[in-house]
């Protein structure tokens, strides 16, 4: 019966000709005549109650795409404002109960499903559209990784990634995931691929590293190793959706990497050839995916790369002049720009105010070529679910903990500004009130049925 109801609702929502719908009416009449007439007739008003959630599900199963200097969804402009939640696939901030997977040298463990779900509910409450998460794309080099060693895959590591993608879909949130990290972090990065092939260097001095680091981009064997990893990741079938990551519209974009560069910090030394090859490979595996250039900054030599849809940079602190310059640069090639990370705290006296920073982004949405399509603050943490009495802390000074009773007035003021901005990017006005979020909240597993 449920199938028949939804099928009829689908016909109505698709505006199938009345002559065809009339063929269904006898089926409904027959159904009404069964079960001792215990089924009430389907009126137009009742059918309308099925159509709206069905349309929502259809939208969630539609791809975000680029038209010149703006992103689109179902024929309408779409924006990508939200948060960085880097730990969704693999965490470094919580020591799990005894017996749970834990890799002590990196303090690595899998986040609970409850922590993941709470984040989705929080972002929904904040008006966000998008999550950027390193560990949904970068997972190499330790026993809990997707690829602990070269060519060795750990299927258990997909459990939290699968759940994150599924819950994002169910909450109407899209995902952007970098595929490699510039640094030697717990979740892995380009140094792991170098070490797999005997180039034993690290990024312990982040300002300058051994020039051999460029082998990650130029050594054909290492490039192919990286492509093999990308292939295994994108072709993985999510146990909750039955879709590969390449197929799932929830992941709207893959980023070639996080803050990529060369031997010197900020040098933007990422070869055009490598970026073109990796972006082309992503498009080959997942033709509907958008590709973000993961260079730290806008490398002008990358602007003509056809396969790149989005350019990005990070703002520590927010800087209005730099933002406007970046937008103008990307506009010159009729592509899109995303603020991939920024400091939201207002603790740096040199920072442009969030209000003025956001005003530039919001103002562009009223133009025929927005170019800048959104912004993603760094970074969101919530409770140590199932313990809803403790918030998870991080050590970089940028963690945003929505609803933490220990938040300062300044923090809550900034969080309120962020929430108002996210809703404004959707064309909705909200006041400064910060609604509470249940912990962990609705898993949205059965959102409408």
C-alpha cells in the first residue's frame, strides 16, 4: 500500500497528464473497496501532504552543478555556507572506552554515530547547507585508516564515513571532502604516500620542508598510487544508501587536497599538470561531481584548468580586501569561489568583522555572477555523545561549540551572527536567538515515512 501511495504522489508531483492519472484512479478505487472499506478515499488535499516530502527527497537526490560563476540545484541558485567538521570519519580528540578501536600514537579513534548525528542536527539549526570534512576524504597511514598501508584497505574505516554521508543526506546537508592533506596529520597526507615509496621525510617544520616533497606531484608511481586510493574511495558502496560515493549527490564536491603547496609554506607550488590529472581523474570516476582546487591560495596558473569548478582560500584572520581580490580573480575566468576556512572568533584585532566579511559574500548573491558561493567556518565540535553533559574540546582555539553554557558572550554573539548569515544565504531572515539543539537529536533515518 505504501508503494502505491508514494507512486501516486510521485505522479501528481511530476504533473503527469490527467489522462494518465485517470488510469490510476481505478486502482485506488479497488484499494478503497478492500479491507472492509477501512481505507478512506485519497483527496487532492491529502495527496498534497505526500508531495512536499517527496519533492524534498528528490531534491536531496539531485546534483549540485555549476553554471558559469554560480552553483545551481534543480534550476535555482544554490549556496554552500556551513562548517568544517574535520573529524567525522576519524577523530583525534576523544579517547574511547576500553575495547573500542584506538590508535594511541595518534590518539585516533572513530567518532560515535551519535556525535555525527548531533552535528547534522546542529548545522540544520544553524541554517547551514554544507560540511567540509578532511576525514571523509583523507584516510591513510594508520591502522584505523581506510588505507593503513599502500594497497591495503580497511573496510571497517568506512563505517563512520558511510554514516556521515547518510546522515548528511537525511538532514539536507551537502559534503565537500579534500582527498589529501598537505601536512603530516593523524588522518594522513601526502607524506604517507611519499613514505610508502621510501621517501622518508616529514612536515615537522611546516615553514620549509625537504624539496623531495615535490615527488608527490611529479613521481608517476606515487601519482598512480594516489589515484588508486581515490578510485577505491569513490567506488566504495555506502551500506546505508546503496550508492557509491561517486554516485551520491550528497557529496557535491571533492577537493584535490587541503592547503596544498610545495617545500615552503604558502608557496602555491602545485604543478598544473598534477592538478589537471587529478581533477580529470575525479571527473572520470564521478562525472557529476564538482572539483575544488586544493591549493592553499589561488594559483593563477591553475585558473585555465577546465576541470576545476571552484577555487578556494582560507582566512586567518578574515580580510575583506583579500576576499574582494580573490573574487575578482576568479570572476575573470567565470568560475566560482568558496571561502574554505576562516577564523570566526573575533579574537584577532587585525581581523575584518564577520558582519563586514559576510556583507561582501551576501551582496554578491544579488548579482547575475555571484562568483563567491559560500563560506565554511573552522570548526564545529559538539558533545561527547553518548555523554551529553560534556563538550569535546580541541586545542587550536577555533572550536565552535554551539549551545555550550560555558561560551563567552563574545562567542555566542559571533555564533548568532554566523547563524543569521547562513539563513540569509538561503533568503531567510532570522533574529539573534540561538535555538537549543537536542543531544544527539533525530537521526532522520525515517524523516518522512
